[in-house]
């Protein structure tokens, strides 16, 4: 019996509505967010990656989440690992998984690496003013919006310069539509043209506000007020919120607040909980076994 080829079996194909023509180019995160903003049922769910390993990226991407949020500000990613991790995310998910990268502030090397590798979004940490965002946009976007330099290694003319979009040589116009900037807060920042979403940094805010960094300060008026301010700014300017859910139970509340891009798993925490849970379970079985032995010994006396 003849076996059909891959192209003749659509059920095997990954549904990747926002992928680019080449998997080394950024996916259309802005369009995904726009659709999620209109319909909460299309909220994006992803994984936060802090382990600097392309192997970890491949494992995560094989599950095909909507996005992987790579934290270069606090994760120990070198330039090559970051570049390859972005490619691994897109290739091993068959274009389903887009990559959002949080870069260290004022680190042009990490920023250019993430952009050239095909990151779909960039999170700007510690943003405090609209002017900071406007200055940063110049580094993120190609002309005429910004002054980003064109990389000759991203495309091969005549071989890998295909585009899903007409009249878009080397995907430059499309790339200008594919960036999301995450920011800590404020109405004036949300109003900046080019901002696609807002991100509130709970840890950074608590540290700056002098609040305890644990969950005990989650209901503090300062903290609650700051979250509300970000949510109000997002609603006012139609900008979705980006962030992480500390537990699945938080998701309904976050969607109601305006979150449309939610990291539901953190690799470091998830691994730690997995190991901790396994060890605790093993110790529990050992204690049961010890009690059983004691009972048996007592019975023979």
C-alpha cells in the first residue's frame, strides 16, 4: 500500500497561524496580541525560560506553547546560546512558538542578537518614562521608524529571502510590525506609538517600593494600586498586558484584568518543584517502610 507524503497529510501539519515565511524570522506577535485583545479566548499561553540551554528550549518548544519568554536579564545566556535558543524554539515548534526576550538594560549586543535571530518581542526592563521607550524604539525598528542596522547574515538573496507579504523586500516592513515592548507602568508609556503591550514587574516594583518580596505584600495598597494603574493604561490605549501566572488559579483574574500573553510555567521553578516533590514523596515512602519494619519486628517479639 502506498504511503502518502507529509504534504498530502494536513492533519500532521502544525497550526502556526502567526509564523513567518522562514523560521529564522520573527513570528507576528503583534497580530496574535491584537486578536487576543479582541477575543480573550485567544489569550496566548507560554513558558518562561531562565535556564541557558538550547536543549531546554527544544524540550519546551516540542510541546508547542504559544510563546517562550527568554529572560536574558537574569538568565546566564551568552550570545550564541541566545541566538540558537530562538531558532530552536521556532524550528522545534514548527513555527507555532514565538519568542519574547527580556534583555538587560542598555545592552545593545543582547538586543541585536535577539532581533537578528528572529525574536518576535522584546521586553524593556526598568522603563520609567515615555522618552526612554521612544529612544529604545529607534534601536528596535528598521528605518523609517528607527535606525536598526540591517544584518546581512539573516537572509541569503535569491535563496532565503522569501516573504509571506507582498512588496516586502527581506521582510523589513513586516519585522517593523512584529515587536512588543514590555514596560513597568504608566499612562504616558502606554500612549507611545509603537508600544504593543505592557508588562508590570512585581518583583522590581516591590523592591523599589520597599515592600516584602514574598506573597505577603500581594494585597498591599501600593502594590494593588500599581497593578490597577497598568491595567487602566492598557485598557485606555487598547494595549494587552504581558506577565506570568504564579498559579493556574490566577489565570481567570488575569484575563479579566487585560492580560493576553501569560507565562504559565517557569522552567527553573517547575524543575525545582518537580525535584522537591519527587524527593518528598520518596521520603514519605521511606518513612512508611520504616514503620512497617518496626511493626513487623514488634510482632515477632
